[in-house]
C-alpha cells in the first residue's frame, strides 16, 4: 500500500503537511505514517533528572501524534501508523524509509516566514538526492481549501 510519511511537530506547517498527505492517501488508496521525533536531550549530570527530561519529551511527542492521528481519523477516516523515535531527525527518517518499502513519499511542511526548519533544510540542501522516495514540501501558507484542491 502506498504510504505517505509525515514528520509532525507542534508547528502549523506540520498540520498542513499531514492534511495534504491524508488527502493524497485517500485519493490513491494509500495510508499515512506519522513520525514524531524526540530530540536527544543535552547531557545532564544527574541520571534521575536526565530520565525525567527524556520521559517528558516522549510524553509530549506521544500526545502530539495522538492528537494528529485523531484529527486524521476524524477528517479522512484513515487510521495512520504512528512512530515515535528519539534521535537525529534525518537519520531516523532515512531509517524509516528503508524499513518500510511501502513509503511512497516524504511529506514535510514549509514555514510561512523565516528560515525553513532543520528537517526541510537538511533534505533540500543536498541529501534529497539520496532519498529513495520523492520529497513533497507543502507550503505553510496554503489554506484548507487550497490543500484540498491541490491534493
């Protein structure tokens, strides 16, 4: 089954990318995989504090993907697969794509203003050439009607 991999965070552009991917998946008979990345925390000398920081980051990421999945199910009827992983974003993304041959595209959202986020910057700065799937960057300025029309 054709699967669209969407990296989500708390940004509005991530929600736009998710909507676009969901609409494409519905139209093509595919699915959506939601990936939430947990950044590696800076080292803290005390183990208990470090464990608490890591657990809080995981809980935030899991709540984020649960909310995104709920919206996706409600709006499109699709039940996404969910992955929450700690690590270097680009490396984790490449590993997910390699592990799942059904992934047909990586879908990212672009910020409305300012510099692109670190994942978009990474994959548009040369690493895109080694991706085995197309990279779709959805402009954050699109409204729901434009996304629905274009997807």
